[in-house]
C-alpha cells in the first residue's frame, strides 16, 4: 500500500533555503564574536606590554634618582644635578660603577636621557649612562651605557623639577605644576612621566611618579 504524499521523506526547496539562511546567520554571528574576542585579546596583550615596559623604565629611573647627592669634584662641593631638562637629567648618585667597584667609592655621574629609538624612529628610547669620577678606583672612567627601554612617545616631557617648598604645596600624584626649572642646587624633587606606546592601534600606557631626593634635602639641613 502506498503512503500518502505528505508522509514521504525529504525536504522541499523552500525548507532547504530557509535552513541555509539560518545557518548562514549563525555562522556569521559566531565568526563575528570570534573576531571580536581576538581583537579584545590582542588589545589586552598590547596594553600589558606597554604597561610592563613603562614599569621597567619607571623602576630604573626612580631608583637612580633617589641616590642623587651633592658631591666633591676636584676638592670642591657641587650640587647633585649637573643638568636638568624635560627630556634628560644628569646628576651625581650613590651607585656602584660595576660589581667590582668598592662600596666606599665616591658617587658616580649618572645621565638619564631620551633619544630616537632605532627600532622605531617614530618613538624614543630611555638611555642610562654612568661615569665614574677620576678619583675613584675605576682605572679608566669611560661611561657605561645601557638602553633601559623604548617605544616612548616622542613629545613626552619626562622630567619635571621642583624645590622642596613647591613640592610641599602640590599633589604628589599630579604632573608638572611649572615648566620652569629651578636652580640646580635647589632641586629637591623630580616628577617622572612615562608614556609607552608600542603600537599605534593601542593607546599609550602612562605612569607618573614623584621622587623625593633625601640626600639633597639632608644636605640642606644645618646641624
């Protein structure tokens, strides 16, 4: 006995068209969600890389600046800072020139400055040079140079200098209150701002820190 036509197996052309249409919508939605997740993950990775690079440079810079101290050069007492500019700072610091330098050696001359990043000419890199004074145990005071980090925005004003009085009147977490650089002997605090942007597709990571100079402040106290 033959079954009714309505009970026969199979799909009509209209049913197949609807099914394919729904499948296309589902696939498009899934692919869109996957691409969005990939973009978010990639952006998160870039932000993490920017922040990690900024932290490394901030740690080195703040560590070096905290050692800034007035020094004796050729028997004369000089201020801790040799030069002070928005993109460079040069000062005498209580750092060891290398692992073999005696702990009793006088301060070294430290310079932190920005220069064009050879890996990305549109960015700058932070460089540290350390020079031992001629009176130390180092036979030849040739500067020791190292690159601390790169991918800094080229227009970044990295250093801001303040006197002890100005530092007490301003928010320690804020940026520069004045672009005027005090007299080198009066600098008692340095504010640091680091903006790292490894990729143009991702905004920069920004870190700001205020470094109080204890050796400089102590030197101004009359006992």
